[in-house]
C-alpha cells in the first residue's frame, strides 16, 4: 500500500541523496522558498498534520505560535530522543530516510523563521546519527541548507545533539535543557517553548516523524494528504508492533489513521505466534490503558482509541497473551516509571516509587486488599503535581488492569 | 523487647542531599543512648514532601516531623521516651499525611 513516509512500505536500507532527488526530493523546499513561510504554515494546517511525538498537537498551530512570538531569534528543534521501550519508529526514519527528515526540518525552520535548527538524536542511535550527519554534508553541498538556500535570502544552520538515553530526556523542555548544556529535567510550564523555549527564545519542538511528513504535504498538497486517514485525523502513522515473541512478523508499519487494529496485528504482524490467544492490547505502550481482546477492531485513530477507553500515543502497540500475568507486566511498567522519574517533583518521586513498591508486594504474594485500594488513591492525590506528564503515565495501565482483570490481582492475595 | 515504634527517615535524592542519611544515623545513636530498645530507625524512599525534608515519620504512632535538623533530634527522642509531641515540627498538610499513613497501614513497609 502507498504510504506517505515510505511510498513502498517500510523498507530498511538508507536512501541516498540521488535516490531521494529521483523521487522528488527537495522539490518541496524549492517550491516553498518561492513562496512565503506563512504559506507553508497554511498548507500544513490545511492538511491537518498533528504531532507524532505523543500529544498530537496540530503542527501548523505550533509553527504559527512560534512564528508570531515577538522575541528573536527563533529555533527549530527536531526531537529524536526516542527512548520509549519498544519504539524505534524515529530511528527507522533517521537511518533510512535521512533526507526526507532533513527536508522536513528545513521546511519547518523556514516556516517559523529560524536561523538555526537542532537535530536532537538519542545517543544510542549511532547509525542514525551517522546517517543524518552524512546526509547533512550531502545536502549542504547541494545548497539545501547553509547560506542563501537555493539562491533565496534564507539562511539556516544545523547542529546535531546527542541525546542522553533516558525516557524523560525526550520531553520537549528536557530536550531544551540538554541543548543548553544541563541535565534532562523538564521545566515547569507555562511558559511553553513556543514563546519561551531554547535560550529563552521562541522554539518549535517537533518529533522526527512529524517533520518527515512535511515535504510530501508541501509537494502534493493538503488534499492529497487528506486522502489518507480519517476526516478528523488525516494522514498515516508508524506503528511499532512489539518486538517480542508475540506476533509472527513484528516490525514497524505505516498505516493510515483509522485502520482497524486487527489489520495491524493479523495482516501486518501475521497474527499471534503459536496460535496464542490475545488477552489484552495496550495501544500506546507503556502508558495507555489496556483494551480487552474483543476491542481488536478499534480503529487506530486517537479519537476512536479515546472512546474505547485508551489512547493512541505514539503507536507502540503491545499485546498481552492469554496466560500472561498482568501483574508481572505492571511490575515492569511501574518499575520503569519509578526509575525514569527525574526526581525533581516530590509528588512524582513518591507516587512512582510507591506504585512500584506496592505492585512488587502484590506480585510476591505479600499484598492485601488495602494495598490494591492504594493505587487509585496515590494516582488521584498526585494528579497534575509534576512538571511533566510522566507523573500521570503509570495511571492508565494500572487502573485499566484493575478493572479488566481483577481476578489476576485477587489470585495473588495470600488468603485467596 | 519487640519494636513498638519505627522512625522512618526519607532517603530519596532530595532529602539525602539535605543530610537525611547523617540525620538517621544520629537519631539511631540518640535513641540507643536514651536506652529506647523498642524503637528503631528505618530508611524510607520518599514521602512526597521533599521541599519540607528531611522528614521523620513515627509509625505506627503517626507523628510526622518535617524540616528536621540535627538540633531537633533531642526533642524527638524525648517525645519517643514519653514527652508530648514536638508541635513546631508538625507542619505537613493533613491530606498528604492521611495518604501516607494509609499507605503505611497496608503493611507495605
Ligand atoms: C516523559 C516524556 C517523554 C517524551 N519523549 C518524547 C520523545 O522521545 N520524542 C518525542 O518526539 N516526543 C516525546 N515526548 C513529547 C514531547 O514532550 C513533545 O510533545 C513532542 O516532541 C512534540 O512534537 P510533536 O508536536 O511533533 O509531537 C515526551 C513527553 C514526555 C512527557
Ligand atoms: S513529573 Fe516526574 S519526570 Fe516529570 S519533571 Fe517531575 S519528577 Fe521529573
Ligand atoms: S526524599 Fe524526603 S520526602 Fe522525598
């Protein structure tokens, strides 16, 4: 099926400059430079492109806010921090389609009027960093960035930043802290980066996949883009089907928003290994609610997922097999968040550590009903008390599991 | 003698940086010096009140002392030995207290 990012399906193998040019590469940039930055923002807004980094904020709006912020200079930051367990969609783009990503970043920088763009990439992704570095050299030699891009009056400089590999280092304000030379700790918001961002200046932080969508939107138009996906959520998304032993062909798949989840699991993933049955599905691992197996036909679309009681996030679809213990899963998840909390908000420290400790007790058959009741209380008490959203992330998995699989917990209570 | 009260001293990054490890050790010494064999001192991960730390929670009695400094320890030990509780160190919001006491009541610690 034709995709937006990968026209012939997700292929591994790096696309060089010549190959990219042969399929219209950098033509969108040439086109954009002949018009105004506002026109780029307009096309991206008309297309309905939303951020692919998890929160789904409309990209055109983010660029408009940044462009309209009074302070100068302005910055573009590409967020390739990606350190979510099971996610490697950004890595696949950075490694294989570096020029698509770079063209998207130049277009974004032009749209907001940035003279400098930072490419923030997980330091573990050595191949990706090399791929982008090489592509930057090729693109600069061809006049696609630097001074007077393609003969226009627009100048842009790039810098690659190796991102520390912890989860919170991908949060947009933690990204800004790292670029400024500090520890990856989120800032209190507001102010938001679009007004007070990098070095205190207006900054648009955009996910890798978000930027990679821009060149083809610019080239082929908003209506073409709206031919993919649903009315409320046009376009496609890269889904990561968990890399464990669950499905026959795990991997990264580009699908239009609104595709039934069953298609991803059965057609793309080749169904469950060894004929195992599905117990539950977590559409946005590790921080979304579980859906029961009978919700497998839910469309992969943020609104449909919300209506079903979960969320789409950045599309790391995780499957729990019949017979797997949900409590074992939750021990892993709560320990992950306890370890990844950056420790600056007392509420987050207390909450994430307490949840992990309680879950471990339950798993070790040292729990009781009163402990099970504490999960909801801890989550409710600490709601909104952190600088970033990590504090809320353990909530949906735990609360949905308690609701969907109470027997899994009860079976572990000593007097059961 | 069986332990009748535990002094839980929070030891997460924040309160450690304010000397909570040293504080716990001193408290232990003072308790021993006073001959209180039924009281022990235990580390606790975090009570969610780091800005008001170091914190010492006496459990199961449920007294919470915040902003504890070395100079406060004699009063706390006196309280453990029977004197009234140390009002000036009792500054924590009651809803947080309730949450933490409930958590401790589950027997998790
Ligand atoms: C704990 C945490 C981790 C995050 N990690 C990433 C990440 O690795 N990559 C990313 O693009 N966004 C991440 N985000 C979301 C960013 O804060 C931000 O919303 C995003 O980069 C914006 O780009 P978009 O508008 O293109 O989606 C994270 C958010 C939180 C709270
Ligand atoms: S909520 Fe947690 S992870 Fe986020 S800034 Fe606060 S302590 Fe750090
Ligand atoms: S470490 Fe003392 S309350 Fe958090």
